[in-house]
C-alpha cells in the first residue's frame, strides 16, 4: 500500500538532570528513521511538548539538526495557547526546513466555539505569513478539550489554500476517522490510535504519528502498509492505556533501549517503575527480533 505520509514516531523526550538530553534523542530518532520511519516528530503529546518551553524547544530542535538529522525528516509539534507563542514556534520550525508542523488548538479556555477556534488558527497563520506551509491540524480533544470540526478544517483549507497538509486524528474514534478520510480525500489523515491503523490506511489514511512507533516501528509500519490490524498491537495499546500513557511509553522505551534515563518523565507527569511496566514489557515478547536495543 502506498502511503503519502507514512509512519512518524511521536518521539518520547529523554530528560537528564531536568534538561532535554539531545544526544539520546538524536540516537533514538536516527534509529527510528533507519528502521523505516519516514519522519520523526518532536514535541508532540508523547514527547511532553507542553512541558518543553519555547526557548528550550528552539535550542533542542536546532541542535538535533546540527547533529545530523535533516530538518526535512522532522515534524515539529506546537502545542500552545497564545497565538503569539504558536506563531513564533511555527515560524521557527518552518524556516528551519521541517517536513511539517503539527499544530494543536489552544487548550485552556473551553468550550471554544468553531468561530473562535477558526479565529485562533487564523491569527497564528496570518502572523506566520508567507512562510506558511505544511500544517497538520492536531485533533486530540481528550487532551485539549477543543475538538476540530469538519467546518473548521474546511474553512481553514479555503482561507489558506495549500497550507493545510493534513489532520492528525487522535480522538480514538474509528467512525470519526473514517468520516474524516471520506470528507477530506485531499488531506493526509493521520491516525493516532494504532489499534485500527491498518483498517484506516486501507480506507485511505496517509499514515500515522504515534507513540508505539517509538518501540516497534517495524510493526507499526507493517500495519499501515498491509492495511490489516494486528491483535498483538491492540493488546499492547490496551495495556498502555491502563496506565498514564506517556510515562508507560517512556518505560517501554527504557526497556527496549536498556537505559533507565528514558523512563524519566518531566513533572507533572509521574515516572513509572519497572514493576508497573512489567505486563506491558511481557507483551513485547511476541514481536521478538523487531525489538532492537541501542546503547
């Protein structure tokens, strides 16, 4: 199956002594890319993006490129409430040459009517100006509290022709995902839930930005390319979701990398111990040789 976007791991962010460990992050990103991921996504939800300040994210992103990962292989998440912060981070990423920007709606004031959500995105896009391109709208209402309706997506497409690359759908609702695919065949619809990624790609989804691709990139790529779901992945995702999701993904990366630094989450997220992750770790065993530890 030919996928226009492919698989991009929503990279977990390693913290050492309270700071982003760029060296570890680069090693991990390079490994995911070498194993078939088309791009790697920085500062998304799984990457604790809202916990990484604007100055730190700019420094880290610039260092990653300087350490040998081409900017065009990176998607950069922008999760901010103020149009000013969102537009600055978006502009910096696009000028650096990233593949795309994953832009979430503002998440503090809610409910937010469609007109207000459209107004917020318009303020960001107008501020970015002529650099605007390759924006992936981020629909993750469980986290932001602000859903992206078909109306908002359509209005943004019409107001900013060619600037909207796609929608990342992390609402975890298969019927809604299939409706997005049908409504916007000209956009890259990216599926955040690995449990039905295969079916979604068979229906026309363009790929995924997701957390499990940090751990099992080959298995996630196989889902998308085959158009078939994998019950082993479904069971693993269900177990991850029984815990704080981001700390559990980090604990699994720590296991695969044989490096406990990866398990450390930045407050207010908790850090999970090995015992909490034991059952999820056991669910990696059926994947056997696809697990690749990197020193």
